[in-house]
């Protein structure tokens, strides 16, 4: 096989992509991503020693989270980006090694990722074939190593967003280095790696709490908000991905230009933050989840700014209107870098927008969101009364990701079929499967409570833990809450590990269980945590409702 990747839910045949990624990445890019991860593990090993000596530098933290984030599904498809990043990784690693040598520390014999030095790009690709997923022969060890690696990738994504807002925690970076180094330590047993996976969940909670603090401290606590899904008559810029800092800078620079700004996909929850409501040209949300962008970017007419993951290979009909920034990249697409002043200059995309026609309207109406933990807890008395009176029988956490597979229609049908005395708690783009349905309310409480992006999944954990306290329970699993979560990529992996760390059991994942879980590892998760899959709507609702 020319490549092997099974890190996302849509991996080929449910086993692994071997010729080209379902996501669209080529074998070259897939192998270079493997090689970058390998290089980052070498940096992690060296920098852990540097921390012990007190000579670790801040730039290493940023390099690690940037590199990890770039390898998440649907982030970066540019071969040249990864070649450049690997060279930078080797240079940084050797810089750390030189400092360690001066401090009397010899790291050369710790692991091959610390010592290998390719002399050509040909050697890059030769090495990539040796260090990918399948280089670990034992199926269970491989499975656990990948579970940890994907969890750390998810941590890096959340840490990245907090970092750009000025929030960081050295303990999180220290753990990420420990976890990466552990995935190349042949002395660790399966039991050791299971324990490390649970510890990854612990730091997953920490990094999500850090990001929540970063977002709410910077932009205020999300509020219940009605978001327009129609269009206006001005030309517009469509911003997709997850990065609120990029949105803030874009809104500042588009003031008074006659250009409106629309959100797409996971940027929808930006409308819930008070700080963004002061911009009259922040028009609304256009379209749906990430996988429909090929049609929606086409009809939008104006330029599109892709800030983080969720990019798919662009069609020629709009490729010249697509811009990337941050760790996102695609060959032949204009990239907007950070300037010397630490800010991004969006003047080119703004001028581009002025030359474009207004967006084509694809729908009308409003959707309601903003039910992050602060807002829901302000309604706690109302929620508790509804539960005690029997008006609300059960909450369903239906957070997570959307995707292309037709089997994901299950989540729309599931939401429609839920009893009218149930409430859906959601975060992430999975909500697009049901957030435009008219599911009504219970005593004024909407039956779909959207906490925000997948980045805001922490809110759902906080809500559950607070309800546990309010009801005086000793176990979060005694709450009338069921978990029916759709997953897609590596940020969903860290959310899952975080929930397991918090003691949540009987989580159901769909539409399929991860291909990277070996039968034995899956068995451990089933036996210890009650992890399950999905079957059909009617049977699953009966199971969840205890009928």
C-alpha cells in the first residue's frame, strides 16, 4: 500500500485509506504527515529533557501544537508545507539537542526519532514508509498508541485556539510531550498505555477548560441568540473553520467597507458571543456543515476564509475565491500569514469581496443557540423544576461531528423520533442534522440546546456535573442523561477521552466505531466504560429510554 491512515470516521471501507484519503489528501501528504508526527516525537523526547534542565523555550510549545494541528483531518493538504515543517522540526530538534549537550545531557541513544537526519526529500519519503501507523506490529499496542496520538492531536487543536488568545498552561504542554514520547517507548505495556489514555482524558478536560476561559474572558459568555440564515444585498466574505481570533480581526478590518461577513459551519456559534454583536455587518450564517461546502462556497459568490480544519479539496469554480490562514493549506490557494505585528492583513480578501456579487440565498429563517454552560446554569432552577415535575424526562447529548456518509441521516431521524419530553444538548457541527427542525420547547426551554462549536464540548460536561450537584447525586451516571454522539476526527477523540476521565459511562458512538480500536481495545472500553455503537432509531430510543 502507498499510504495508511485510519484516523477519521470515514476511512475507506471502515478499515483504512491505502491509496488516497477519503478526505482528499494524497499519499505524499499522508506519508509526510506521518513523518512530521515522528519528528515531533523526537522534539518531545528532547524537550522533556530540556524541561528537566530548565532550558526549554516557549517557541517549542507553539511549534508542537501547530505541527500536530496541521495533521488533523481536513486541515492541510499542501505537500510543500509539510516538507518545510519537517525541515523546521529537525532544525528545532537539533537546536534543543545542542543545548542539552552543553548541559551535559546525551540524548542521541534515546530513540531513532532523535537521531535520524535525512539528506534529501527522497529520504523523507523513504523514512515515512517506515514510521507510519503500521510500523507498530502488535495490533493492540498500535491501537492504543494511535488512540493517545489522536487524543493529543485534539488537545493541540484546543490548545492552539487558547494560545492565540494568550492563554496557555505549561503542564498541558509537558503532558503532550510525555504522551508523544510514550508512543515510541517499547517498554510500555498495553496496561500502561490504557492508563496513559485515561490521563490524556484528564488533560483533555484541562485544555478544554483553558479554551473555555480564553473564549469567554476575551469575548464574553455566550448568550441565547437568534441567528439569521438568509442573506443581505451587500457583497460578503464567508468565514469557516473555528478561529474566533481570525473572525475578530476580519470584522475589525471590514468595518465601513460595505462588505458583510457571514459564518459557515463551526463558525456559527461566534454569533452567540457578546463581543461580536457590536458589528452591524456581521450578517448571519450561510449554509450547513463542512462537507456541503463544495456547493455552498460555489453559491456564496464572494471569497471564503478557511481558518482551521474542515477544508475539503476545492472545486475550480471557487478555488480562486478561497483563502487559507493559520495551519490550513492547499496547494494553489492563497494563504494569509501572521504579520510582523502579530496580526493578519485581510485587505486582499476584502478588496476581492468588493468585486463579487452578493451571496445567492439558499434558505431563510433563524436558528437559536448560545446555550453554553453559563447560560444554561442561569436557567438551572427552570430546568430542575421541569425535570422534577416530569416535563423533561431525559436529556440527550448529541454533540460531535457531521460527515458525508448517508448513514448519518440516522441522527436527523433520531432527533425527530425522540419523545417530546426530551431535550437535546449539542455542540459541534453534528447539530446541523437537526438544528433547523421545528422540535418545539418544554415550558419555554428549547428542545435543542446548542452550546457552540466542538471546541465548546466542555460546556456539556460542566452542565452535567452541575446538574449532578443540584440533584444531590453521587454519580454523574445517575442523571437522566444519555450520550448518543456522532464522531468524525481527532478532536472528537479527546472529547471522548475527557468524558471517560470524568466518569461518564455508556456513551454510544456512531455512525461507526473507530477503525483504530483493535478488538481487544474495544472490548476494554466496552467492559470498563460501556462504550457502544448505534443500531436503528426505534431500537436505540427504546434502549435509551429504558422501554
